[in-house]
């Protein structure tokens, strides 16, 4: 069981732990003691695996994305170059082509 609160609450939680734990009851079939390895499935990943994206690796999603990138890298590169060229032309181009006048 997890208790969520600020640090000043911790002494109160520790003092009342013996009263809190017996008040929690799980329904029949949902307790740890009811686990049956022949029927129940255990997740092949933990919370770290979810965060790190290992589930995606196991499902092959990242591998498929890698294959698509490998096949179409030239088109993607041309698109990225074109995008930045358009942005540069839109925001960074010269407004007029006036010759510079010499300082006197």
C-alpha cells in the first residue's frame, strides 16, 4: 500500500499504520494469494520498461520506423532541406538589391 502526502504527514501515517492496514480488504480473486500461474499472466515488462520504451521495441514499432527511415532517408532529407530553404527565403531574404553607396 502507498500513502501519498507531504513529509510532515509521515509521522502520523507511521503511528497509525496498524490501524490503516487491516481496514484494506480486497475482493475474493483479486488478492496476491489468489494468483494462479497457470491462468494468470505476468507482464513481461515493468514500469522501467514502459518508460524506456522497451514495450515498443518488443512490439517492433521502433524497428518498423527505422526501416521506413532507412528506405526513404533521401526523400526525408530533401524535404527537410527544402523546408529550411523556404523558411530562410521567407524570413531571411534580402528585401531589395540596392547597390551600396560609398561613405564620404
